[in-house]
């Protein structure tokens, strides 16, 4: 990978192993969010704003610690707070960092009509190119996670870039850098999967979270942002994380079969009238009174 | 007629088929539809996205498409106010529609006579009217998707599908309409631009109408 980080393979005069050697650098990046160790400090929210150059803004108080009800075009990253009481009356705070999931099969990209407005890099990052965006918001309809948001002033849609500008320079995303508890991890998808599975197994074995698991939804081809959840069977609990996210069937129908049926029908219509003209030609006018 | 001394009368001996208002209305709907067609096709398929570049770029196209669409709708309402009665499907039209094949194959002897508008034109009118209503309703949703709350996401999804299906249906009618107006029925372009047709044209293509406007009852 041309833009991959410089990775040391061998070190002169060095006793012992080379740190990081043989780790996967076949760069298919992934962010791993271990919600079980998130403390809801929102350092990631601040780091995201700072890196992307967006201003700090008023928060919206609705009786939780959540900064505002939803992400915004200039607020890519939001910790969702949920107060949860389980069957045995145990109370817990569920805190989930919400942002673009960087789907392997991105519904936004499928739905977008504008040439070059959404790109998917080989490393898995799905990025919006605002200069090509026309503001139609088909991406909003295509996204199963409610992520893309319109800037009403410029009519351009924005979302988390997974800090493609940092990752391209070999840095980790800003949110990862800011996380104080280490609940955010960044690396190759394979490495993050291993780490996530290890952590989930640890939770199942050593804690009361017997349903702990990894959220990497297959409905969108897997995602380049994964979660470790205490309860993988109830992702909705975490501020509405969909259990089985899918690109809406209407979008699939519209973008594939219907488009081709329409294309063929339109081309057929034009061809049909041309053939008709060649076969039958124009109508002839009859003299008045002649049948 | 010894009319050598009379000044030139425009359209002398011709029949007025469309008033100025009707022509203005027709071209309002026609040209706005054409714009929406070209810009809509740009969004419809990547193979035609170049149309958006030709028409001022993607954002410009996205800005104007719905506005021109509303003008198209206004034109369609205007059309409806002028032609609704003319467009009602009568027993004569049913006979005409049953013999569409004769009309298509230019077999005039077996084409039942038509009134001011033939059965095909009337079907096209109703197709465009209902198509325009569907396009407008779904189009408003697509115009301002940012005001649709997430729990009504199905509304946005349905609107896009409806918009596409309605557009395709009207495109089918539009292809036939333009082909017939420009190529298949000579001098119908003159009719819709100048408003006048010759008596022979009226006799050939709209015989029942010819009888009505010339006051001749079944006899030429």
C-alpha cells in the first residue's frame, strides 16, 4: 500500500523479536469499539470536531448525558447514552459511539446518482467527495444506519470519513487517538476481528455478560467499524443499533432490476418508433371528402 | 371565389385547431417535461449523467429539476382545465382503440373516425395527468427529504420507487407522442405551433371533429 505506514520488518543489533512483525498490513482498516470499556467521556466527539475543523456547538439536553439527539452534518461522532435495567433489576449505562459504519456494501454508495460523490477505498473507508455531491440525499435513503446528514447551507452531505486524511498518512483516526480507556482500537480488519472475538470470549467467560459478542453485520457485507457488545442479541438497546441492517429492498430494486427494465424499455421504445417509421412511414393525408 | 382584391388573410380556408392559450399551455408542459426528462435521466442512470454536466452540472440540475417539475404540474393542471372535457373517452374512442392496429399500420380505411382527439391521444392525456400527479407527490418528498423524520424512511423509499415508475410510464407515452407529432402525422407540428390545420388534415385525422367544426353532418 503506497500510503501505508512505514512498518519495521528488521532491526539491526536488536535482541528479541521485532515489534509488530508479521501483523497484517494488508490494509483493510477497521475501527473496533469495545462498548464495555467506554466511559462516555466524549473525548472522541471533541477530537472529531477538532480534527475536522468544526466548531463546538450548543448541546441539547434531554435528560441524558448524550450531547444531542442525533449526529449532524458537522458532528460525525456521537456517544449514545441509554439507561438500561435488565430482568433482574440491575441498572447499567450503555454507551455507544455512533458514527459511520463504513459498510463493505455501502447503501449510500449504491443509492448515489452523482458521479464520484461517494468513493470506497480499497482499505474499506467509504468517503463522501463533497465537490461532486448534488445534495439529493439518496444516500440517506440507502443508509441503514441513518448516518449521512445534509448541510442545508451548502446542500452537501457529510459524514464520518474514518479520518481518511489521517489514515492515508499512516495515522489512526482522531477518535482513536483521543480515547483514554482504550475502548477504541484501530488496525486491519483481521486483527480487529481477532481482538474483538478475544474480548467477547473474555466477557462471556469472566463476567456476567454471557451473550457478549461482536457486531459485524453480514447484511451490509460486514463493516469497517465493529462493536463488542455486552449483549449481541439486543443491539437495538444501544441507542437503536439495528439488529440486522440491510440496504432497503426498495433501493436494491430501484438500483438494479428496475433500472435495467427501464433502460431496456426506453431503448426499446425509441427503437420501436424508428422501426415503425421504416416499416409504415408517415400517414398520408386524404383529399377532403375521400374515404 | 373571386378574391383577388381581398387582402391576404392568414390561414384562409384553414381550420383553427388550437387557440393561442392551448398552444402556450402545450409548449409549457412539453418543454418543462423535456427538461425534467433530461435532468431526471441524468439522475436515473450513470450512463446518462453527462446530461447533468450539459445542463449546468449536478447541483444546478438537482436545484432546477423540482422547480421546473412544479411548472410542468401547473401546465398539466392548465391542460386539464382546457381539455378535460375533450379528453373524455367516448364510445367512438372505444371503437378507435379496438382498431388501434389499423391506425398503427396506416390502414385508414379500417381506422374508425376520431373526434378532436383520437383514443390514443386521450390515453396519452390521462397517462400524463395521473403520471404528473404521482410525480408531483413523490417528487415533493424527494425534494425535501431532510424534513422526513427517520421513522418515515419508508416514505422516502416509496417516493423514489413511485417517481421512477411514474417517470418510466410517462416516458413511454412521451416517446410515442413525439414520434407521432414530429414524424408519423405530417403537419401536426404546424397544428400545435400555428394553431391551424387544412381541411384535408382535419378530414383525414379527426373526421368527427371535421364534421362538427365545418357544420357538415356526415357529408363532406
